C-alpha cells in the first residue's frame, strides 16, 4: 500500500520545490493545488510554478546575494533552478525565463515523478500529519481564515508596507547623525537632516515620481501607518514634515540647530549593518526610489538592499511562530514555506520550500532538523526572518547586509566576492557533514530534473 507521507499545500514555486525534494529522497508526496478549480486573483493558468508577474529571477551574478542563493540552490539539487536554467532567455546579468516553458516543464517534471500525486483541490484546513504549507501571498480566503484561527488573530498579515533598507556603510556619517528624538532611547537612529530648500525639492521629486500601478485586485485602501509617502506628499507639501520626516527633538550637531526635516534610519539587524527608512513605504518604481531617495542628504551614495513597496501579500509573523527549520514552534509536524513565511521573491520562496523539504525528510527519518550556516544566503535569510527579537516584522529578500560581517575591512565588490566564497565553502561543508545531497534518481530518463 502506498502511503502519503507528506502533504504539500500549494503548487507554486515553494510547493513544487518542496514536493520535488521530498520525492527525490524517496518520500511519497501529496501535492495539493487549488487551481484551476479555485483561481487566485493573479494566476492565469493551472500550471505549477506559474510566475505571476516578472519573468526574471533577478541577478545571476554572485555580486548580488540572490545570485549566490541560486548557486546554493543548485548545490542542493533545486528543481526550480534546473528548470529555470533550461528555459532561460537572454537577460544580461539576470536569470530570466520563458515563463510559458518554465511552468510547462516544471509541471511536467513534477507530475511525472512516481512519488508525487498532484491533487487539484482547495484545502480549507491544515492537513493532519506531516505537512508543508506553501499557499503563497494569495492564499485562499478560507485557508487564510484557518491559518488565522490556528496561529492567532494578530499573526497573519494581508499587506506589505515595506520601507527601503540601506546598508549602514553606504550612509554618509559626516552628514547623518546618531540620535533619538528628545534623546530618548540613546543614539538608536541615524538622522538625515534636510534644510527647507532640500525638503521642498525632495517633496517635488516625490510628487512627480513614477509609481507602480495598483493591480485591480489590490484593494487600495491605505490605513494609518501604512500610507505611501507619495500619497502623503500629495495631501500637502508639509504633510511629511509633520509625519515621518518631523524633526522634533533632534539637534543636528553640525549646526547646533533643529533641521527643517529629517529622515530617520532605524537599525534593522543586531549587527547594525542594515538601516530601515522609517515610515518610507512607497509605490514609486524602483529606479525612481533610487533617484529620489539619493536626494536625501547623507543618502547620496546609499546602497539599497531592499526597496519600498506596498502590495497585497499574505504572510505570517515568522519571528513569533517559526523555528529557523521552518517548523511551527508549537506544532513541529507543520512546516511553512514560500512567500507565506515572509521571504520576498521567486528565488527566496523556492529556497524556503527546499529547506522545508530537507527538514521534513529529516522528520520522516527521525533525524534532527537542520539550519544552513548563517554565512550562507539561505542561512542568513532564515535567521533574519525567524529572529525572535524582531519587532514590526516585514518580508525580506536575500541580500548581503544579512550576512555576519567578515573579519577584514573590504568593501563593495571585494567584500561581496569574499562573502560568496565563504558561503560556498560553508555550504559545501554543511552538505557533506549532514549528507544532505541524496543520490539523484532517474525520472523518466531525464536525470535529476
Ligand atoms: C501580484 C504579485 C506579483 C509578484 N511579482 C513578483 C515578481 O515579479 N518577482 C518576484 O521575485 N516575486 C514576485 N512576487 C512575490 C513572490 O515571489 C511570488 O508570489 C511567488 O510566486 C511566491 O511563491 P510561493 O510558492 O510562496 O507562492 P505561489 O507561487 O503563489 O504559490 C502558492 C500556490 O498555492 C495555491 N493555493 C493557495 N491557497 C490554496 C489552498 N487553500 N489550497 C490549495 N492551494 C492553494 C495557489 O493557487 C498557488 O499556486 C509577486 C507576488 C504577487 C502577489
């Protein structure tokens, strides 16, 4: 008798990767996907791993952490990377795919695997037994309600209001000064001061910047604390100066005076290598954000590891709910994966599916679950999103700012190259130490994937 050992819910990037990883370890999988019976507002087809927007998996270069993450996934036998590489289209230094071929090939590979049974059904409750839930940013409403009941009312979110994050080393510390308003909380923030002229020039740029159109299904109801800055600036030229850019309680040590306005940067990680632009969620396009935010004194050479956005996204409060193994803290038989756990992006979502499957297979084998080294792109990302000291959790993508610092003082490209080298060595050692890579199984003569 064939027994379904693991149920994977959601046949997107994370769920497909997870199902494949379990199957290639000889573990029977029931992969439950609700399309086409129940559509989402963004998917157009019934295919597994459909890309809902861009056809790009972003940078292929090790100069970007997402490029390194792809290399790590290849080393871990990722089916998403294998199919993406096979269906790639020319895209400069990025890995972009022919979206139709990508999803068609992925669907064929998954459906052909003898250990995977694809079931087309909307799951409306969490499955019994060992399961990986990867229902994505557009999780069905019924499953969302179920997750809310299971995890707690306040632990499931439906909107991203993401403010940009910059690296601390790219901020001009001759201009930005460390202080908290009225000296409360010590020097926890970096403050970028603006004069009257600088402020109004900045407001003009914000008001006239190109923005990303709101999708029809994204109910554009902004609530306090999550309004894009361009919307605030349109309400009146001084709105930001009385809102997130208010200078009260701040004295610029260079002038001994209160600045006309100030942008506050809040530490985003314990190492103090990343800073969040407080209250700067925005729907400006990415190139416009780089252009406009570099007008802020102190941020002229800012390196953005994450840009701002505001869009529909279902995700959980991972720091409160998840172990770095991607198991629910209070229910280790249930893993969460994909965008649902608060990672951001196609590659990151698939990588989370991969890790959840490695660990679900550990559970099947009665072995201890694993966390990749903190020095790898995957390890750094899961540690960030499951850092229990984190407040105001917002989704995160792979970036070098998450990595533990290097002993030397390299900067820029040299530093990224050394971080990538260290990551690859540590990942290889981790794979060998835990015998993570299973022998590849033949699938219809197609080799690994
Ligand atoms: C509109 C939009 C555009 C995006 N654009 C990009 C982009 O351009 N680049 C990028 O890198 N990232 C983008 N993202 C973010 C994210 O990377 C993708 O959404 C990615 O597909 C997430 O992978 P996933 O596996 O977590 O979810 P998905 O790929 O969405 O897969 C989840 C699957 O679960 C199924 N499902 C949901 N509920 C149930 C249920 N109850 N029962 C059974 N099945 C269910 C869904 O039908 C879906 O197939 C976008 C997100 C959204 C919402």
